[in-house]
């Protein structure tokens, strides 16, 4: 697989960030994700839906994975997420052989992306200030909800 | 947390196996799971729904977790599953701090349960012949569907 170019990585992150940002208005958890195919087409996008659906299994990455529907293979696909993936979402990436993860930021929460890198997943960490600011604002306002979402 | 007694472990596995077994008739993937609370009450049960719902995110364990709804804490809870949990479901257990996993069998598929044990999760492996026979029959009949479900 060719390395992703920075312009494409930023454009894909914008999709995930758009999923995240409107969630604050809904009272939800502002984490967004999108799954892109090996050909660069968007397969699915989603956001955390713990609050909106009362569904603790709907993290951003699993929601995007679900929205993409059944796929024969995830070889060459890229999961783009505004935040470093937790163990649940890291496990998803490893189990299904998603090839690459583009991460908005890992400053507010550090999940399993080093573990994924050690198991051959290409990790692109963008250190995006807008993603970090969105999460920081959310965690400051709703610390209990954030703890609940990561099983803390 | 006290160790689980064998009679309770078998009784809980029967709930997961009941979820699994009827799935063969629906053309689905016969893996079932249930989440029990620290007090021994059933919080949620579920089964793999890839075929029935076209939902690749609905593994048995994540379906049971979802059915249990939002919980403030998973301390003391037990995930019971007919089959060793894949990385996706193992990640779920680790992230949310589920305390124990009771596993029907790990002969037909070995997931991440050693990793969970290394991270402090109590693992009870029952080597149940009925769970193993159910999976063996399914894998023999539907090898491609099984490969799809574990991202092979």
C-alpha cells in the first residue's frame, strides 16, 4: 500500500470531524470517524451514539464500520477518526485487517494505536488542533459522560 | 471478586448457547453471548447478526453489550460467550473493564482471551463439546461466511 498523501489525509479527517462537531449540539460525544476504501471511496461514516441512541456499543469507529455494511475484505481500507481509538475500536481494526488508521489527535486520550502499529497497521497521527479543542471542551463540560464512554 | 462456581458458569453458558443454536436455522452465524451483572442478574443477551441485519459490527458479545444498554460501570460483570472472543470483542472487554469472561470453547477459534488474562480479566474456559460441535458444523457448511466474519 502506498503511503497516504497529507492532503488526502486532511480531507478525510474533515469528514470525521464534521461527524464529530455537530454532536455537541445534540448533547452527544463529539467523536467522528469514516471508513475509506482502497480506491479512496467513502464506505461509511459515523459518530458516537451513546447519548442519542442509548447505545454504548456505537463508538465512532464501530458506527462507521457498521455504516459501511458487509465487506468481503478490509485490505487497503483506512479508518479515519478524530481521536486515538480505544481498545474496543483498536480491536475492531486489528480483527478485520483494516490497513491504515488516520488519527486526528491523541493528546486528550491515548488508545491502542501503538499496539496496532506493532501489529502492522499503518498509523498516521495528525495532531490536529481542532480535533483536540473539540474533545477538550467536551471533557471539561461532561467529565462523567466521558468516563462512562471509556469505561473509566 | 469471588471465583464463579461451575454450576453457575454452566447455567450462564446455556443462555449464550441458546442464543447461538437457533441461528443456524435463520442462516446466521451461531455464536451467542450474555452479559451478567455483579449480582448475577442478566443484563443483556445477543447473537451475531451479520447475516440477519447485514451488520458486521454485531458480534455476539457486542450485541449482548448493546442489549444491556448504558451502564455506569462494568466492574464485577461477566461476559459469557460460546466462542473465544475475537480481537474486536476482546478489546470491548478490556476497554470497559468487564471483570470476567466465561468461554464455551476455544478449539474452533482462538481469539484474544490470553491477552485479556494478561491484563487482569478472569478467564473461565469450559471446553464445552456442544459449543464446539455447533461451530464445527457451521464452519464446515459456510467457510466463506465464517472467514468474512473474522476478517480472514
